C-alpha cells in the first residue's frame, strides 16, 4: 500500500464554490492532479472541472449504494460507512487511490461529493497510511444558491441548506488535520496571495512561471457570475441565520483574523453542529420531498414521452388510412380506365366484324366458304373412321 511519505491533498467544498479553480491552482504549487480529468462543459465549467473521472464515478456509485445523492442535505451516518465497507467499496477505494497516487510524492483530488463521504474516505486514508492535508473552499452562500437555482432549478432555500451541510461536514470531519480555508472571491481577487497562503500552511513551494500561466491563461473574471457582500446575505429572508453566522466566521478565517483550530472557532463549530442536529428531521423531510418531486418529474417526463408516441402513432394511422384511401381511389380509377379501354377495343372489333359481314367480298365468297367448310367436315369424318 501507499506509504506515509506520500502526501495527499483533498479539496473540500460545496458545488459551485470555486473548487475547480482552486484545484487547478494547485499545479502552481507542484501538485499532481492525475491524467484522467473530466472534460470541460461550456455551459457549466468552461475551464474544466479538474476532477478525476474514476474517483468521481466511484463517489457517485457509493452515494447511490446508500440511497443518497449529491443534492441530499442530511449527512451520511456511521451505518452508511459500514454499509459501504461491507459492500466492498473500502477495498475498491483504497486500490483506486493507490493506483492514482502511484509514485507521485504529492497528489491531490477534488470532488464536492467527498464533503458528504469524508467519514468513509478518512478511514481509507488512515488504512492507506497517507499524509493527508485539506483545502476547504468556501464561497458566498447566495452565489452558490443562485448558481444552483440556475443550473439545477433548486429553490434558493435548498441551495442555502446544501451549502450549510457541505461546509459543516468539511469543517467537522477535517478537524485536527492540517488544513487551510480559501474564499473563492478572495482567490479571484488575488491569486498570488491565496496560493501563497496555501503554500505556507501546507509547506509547498510556489512556481512563479506556473503562477503567471495560471493567472493569464486560466483565471478569468467571467468565471464568477455573481459577487455579493454580507449585506445581501443579511437582507435575504430565505437565508437561515446559521448560514449567515457560519459564513461571517469563515470570512475571518479566510483573512487570517481567526484560525480554524482556535478554541473560539471550535466552540462556534460545536454550537453549529448541535443546531444542525436539532433540525435533522426537517432536513430529512426536505430530502424526501425533493426525491419524491424528482420521481414525479421523471414520471411526468415518461408520461409525456408516451403521449407523444401515442399521438405520433395516431397521426401515422390517420396518415396511413388517408394514403391507403388515395391508393384505392387511384387503383379504381386505373381499373375504370382499363375497362373503358377494353370496351372500346370490343366495340371496334364488333364494328369491324359488321363491316366485314356486310362487305361485297364476304357475300361473293359465301359459296366458297361453304365448299371449304364441307371439305373440312368430310376430312374430319374420314379421319375419325380410320381411327376406329
């Protein structure tokens, strides 16, 4: 298995929180991201997701195995971690991670789903004897909620709750480990400063040439479509008070006015966890509502698809009936034409016959025809007598 001198950096964060831009920035610090990256999507992440395809696929499969999904709000439980282990995912995850790291002394990966699955992955990291550090990406909650509303059609309230669940899990499950928190808006404003903070806290070295390439070729102000301040969060009635409180505290951490492992911050975190636990039943209800709504939407889609097929087949039947009617009418017209043609030919023959019968030659040759006919009869009778 991988030895303890292999360093692993895990980027944690909520979807739409700038984890892609942050992960790409790690190349400036000499971090290996692997060679199986997810392709860019022009409408979602034009500059790329910077996620490993195989790790991403495994995370999706594991969430599905415990009847969960990336957009479920409630945390996974200890029983879920055990269920994944029993199902063989622990060995698969360890083997996959080992193959990804290989001989690389410094490897990093990100997938927002890891924030939900971190209790499982932490056991894998321990078993694999990895030296793990964490980078926590955070972004203004309203920016995240608005982005999710646009991309996934989620209510703003659900976006806030998803932000809360992912951020709180990242904070709690990375506690006691080497870690650094980075605010996405601060990264966009000053990548030099934020990558320098990461380098200092995680004992990494910054490559000036790579930094210049990162700033000139990758970073683009168009990557972030919204920029909000605390005032907008305070004014938004859809935002839960706990989200405002946590984000305000995290801004102090991101600006190094407070440390994640300060006693005061840990006290706050204990309070947030308690409050989150008190509303767990409500969050489970929200998850069930969205799952049921998703199922209903899928059923509506299938019904609409079936209706479309039925309408199409009805139209085809009507069209076929009309086409057959046209073919029948055309066939009858052709039949009538041929009958008329035959009748014309018969009339012509009858007229020709009458003309012949009334002609002088026919009348003059009548005795000859009689003689010829009589001779033919005599020959026929003689032939019949010979046969007898």
